[in-house]
C-alpha cells in the first residue's frame, strides 16, 4: 500500500498540486516585514475609524478585492458583530503565478496594519488570507527574518512588536504547507506565525486540499472554503476574540483541521 508520504513524492501528485491554480502562491523573494513610512488611510480625529477592520489577501487568480473566500468570511464575521462598524481592506498585490510578487502583498498588508494602528488605535484589526493570500498574511506576522535571507526593497524587517496588540485575530484558509512551498520554490521559507500572533490565529485546511492537507489530491477541496462552513468557524473564532458572545454549541471540525495557534 502506498503511504501518504510516498504518494506525495510521485509525479502524479506533483502535477495535481501544480494545477491547483487557486493554490499557487508567490514565494520567490517572499518574506516578512514592515514598511518605511506607512500611509495614513483613516483618522480618529475625523471619526472615520471603524470598530473593526478586516485586512484580507485573496487567492491566486481571484479578481482584485478580497475574493470569494474572503467575502464569505467578512459576511459571516459582520453578522456576528451587530451594531459594530466593520471596514474591509483588500490587500493590494497581483495574486498571480509570478511568485516573487507576493512580496508586494506583504508590504501592502504591513503598511495598512501599521497605518490603522497609528491613525485608529482603538480599531481592532483582523488579518486574513486564502491560499497564496494566506501565505502573504502568515509571512506578515512573522517575528524573524529567515537566516540568510536578503530583504527586498520596501521591507526593513518584522512589523514592530507594538503593532501586535492592535491585531485581534488572524484567520487563514488553505495555508500552503512546507511540501507545497518546496514544490513551487525550494528556497521558500516555512510560514511561521509570529509568537505575538500565535494564540490569536486560526488556520483551516479542508480534507484533501493539495495545498495544505498531507497527501491531499482533491483540487476541489481547495476551492471549497467559501461554502464548506469553515468561514463560519473562523468567524466564530474571530468574533470571540473581539468579545462577541461565544456560540452555544461547540465548533466541530469535520474536514481538515482547525488549528488555533498553529
């Protein structure tokens, strides 16, 4: 019998994973960081600050915006926060097969988070991403620069530690695992959630998703997050982090693994 590990080494698996267009992520020259001189986008003085702002990075090939999974998550979260103003910021990056350009998303996400923390200190930030966007968001939280990695222009290192307290939660869907990262770029660093974000992070992976599930071969699983209930699970987790009432029934993970803090 072929083990999941051996299956992953076969060419059929490699071809299947490479064809998951929505799961392809930009990892060449991708790393964590902060930007110099974030641009202000809102101001507490003029009353334009929302109670909550979701900063979300879409998946590969999705049109500019937060994407289908991002929108399902935003809708679910907003429904759980009645009476609260929820703003949404779509991370600006190509989300294409030009893997190196994912760094644009890290720069933009870091920039936006720092801008909100400075201009709207009472706003609770929710960082999220799907597929390639989950990689962007995950790298954005990292607390160290991988050994031997040269930061690209626009990044000076991890986001300041003081910013972490403004980020209430992180929600990631279909986060690329090390095997998939190695498939698309052998030099890509692992996606390590920073220590200050670990406890407030939930990562969700659908069973069979080739991008995040060990031995996964089900390409459709990678596009299932918007309808498989996991955006609701993530919304419950995030809403609780924001002080909303906890659901009366416990959340049960039925596909893949819900991983708060890992």
